C-alpha cells in the first residue's frame, strides 16, 4: 500500500476513534449529591451578635467530594458553609467580599469541576447555584449555603459582614485546614497555667515591662543573642491569626523532614512555599509560640515574624512579644548549615507590619517603647547567624481591636517618638 493510501485510511479511522470516545464519555451526566448539612451544622462555630447568629464550617476535602462530587481543593476552591439566623426586624445583605474578595461564582466552580466528556453542564451549574449562600437575610428568618472561597494553606480566616438597613453586624472566624500541622498557638494559655498566673498590667506598667525585656531573642544554643525583639502585639490568638491571615500572611508548618526538604526544593528551584517552617529561636526559655510569614516567589524572600506569649496581660488582654525581619536571600552558616540572610534595616520590617495591621482595619492603638538598644550602620549588631543589622532601638506595641477602625480612628499612645531622619 502506498503512503498516500495509508494516510487516506488513517484519518477516517482517527475520526471514528474520537467519535467513539465522545459517544462513550459525552453521555456522562451529573448526579446530584446529598450534602450532610446536619454534620456541617454540628461542627460549625457559632458567634452571636445583637440577635444575629452566624455559624461557619470549613469543608474538608472529604466533605467537598461528598457534597459536590468533586475534589474542589485540587481546583483551588475552599467551600465554606454558613448559616445566618436573623432575630432582628431589619433585613441584612451579606457582603460576600468580606468572606473572600476573589470568591468563585457557582457557574465558575461547575465549569472547573466538570467531568471528562460532560457535554451539558446545566444540572451541575444549577446544583452549585442552589447550594450558594443567598445574599439577602430577611427579618426574623434564617438562610444557609456555601461560599466558594479560594483555598488557603494552613488556616482560612474570614469576616462575615452583614449590612443592615439601620446598622451592620459582623463576625470574624479562623478555621484550621484539615491535616495542617502548624507551628502556631498550640495552646494560648501555654504561659498561663495554674503555676504561672499572668500578672495584669495597666498601660504604664506595660510600658515599663516592655522596656525591661531582653533586647533580643536567643539563638539555637539558647545563649547567643539573635534578632532584636522589636514587636509587641496585644490581642487574642484568634485575633492575631485572623488579622494577619486576611492580610496575606501564612501560618508556618512544624519543622520536620518533609517540610525541610520542601523548603530546600523551593529555594533551589525557585518555587513558592508559603507555609515553610522557621527555625526555633528562644524567649522565656522556650521556642516561639507562633510564627507567620508573607512570602514572595520563593522562601528566600519573605517577611517573617515569631511571637511568644508573655506571662503578663494588659487590661485583661494577652501580650505577645515578637521579632520581625525581612529575608532577602539564603546563605551558608556555621551555626545552621543553611539559613536566611536578613535585611539589615530591621526597622523597615517593623514599619511594614505596623502599616499592614493599620490597613487591616483592626489596629486600635499603637506606641513605641525603648528596650532594644540602638545600633548604627557604622557599628551594627549581629544576629545568631552573624548577619549585621542596625536599628533605632525601639519596639512597636500594637493593640488589636474587635471593631473596624479607619486610619483616623487609630490612637497613638504618645510614648516614645521615632527619631527624625539623620538622628
């Protein structure tokens, strides 16, 4: 047979082949699942605000497969189930953007999760639309449904804001992602056990306490001074995680074999690893209670902070002593083999986190205290891995608020003043 004759036979055969494939798979239809609403409701966290109850549950991967017949997490979708019970006589509108400013529409999720050869998507789209959370909550009634949010590693933090005819109601949630082992806030009362009851301070007492703290963390040997303790946050663990995560910060995973290898892979191949672990540093004779980071393209470039729960409270609120710096690359180290190189201008990282929390809308008060000790570019200090840094010697104290604050509503405590440029 000639080559031309073979080609003439081959193309009709290929057409028949694809027609058979489309015939076999094109007949696939969407079978409606049966969501386990009772199970979701039983797991939900409920918050009550002014005769309004808001309940929220983050779906696990198994939940999503059961309730949507698809692995939504693999598609980057994190469904959140909400139930809102309105006991007021006014109507509310759900501000979906407060839950996720880039949430997916029902039709978009239906398209992303379509099966191979699923020709018509009418049934799938209709199902996803029916499961979507209604945006109007009539007076003296309740609604429930799903919001198709973006998957977030570690934990999903979101605010549910209800806009009323007279006023608004909101609640803030932080829900850990199933299976994520975080190096963060294992127990908020870690330093507040029966043998170590926290001492409650007033504002002058807090200022004096902050000024008496050590200048710096201790390195891995628990003896050598490291990065400066340049940050204090006042608020609950939930407030801290919710505020930082909604601003794009990620929780860090625990340090173990798999996470270390993935960190090395990210650095070598330039991939993004948003929840990479951080090494332990020490304050109050223990490693950090919390660690968060905001990474760029790779783990080589990120802002990262560590927090330790202090054995004091102020006006009944938890006090977290912290250290923040900006990683600008990696280097070899005689102390830890491979480590991050920090930006020597550590005050810039302190400024960044202050502005970030102000932009969140949940910064209530701020002030600066002494205690770090100044160091100049001409006579810098060195951290545990021998990176130089310089600073004006102040640490910032940031009070988180339960209510949204505009920039003009943030109160200055009027403690220490930042030095003028050139001083």
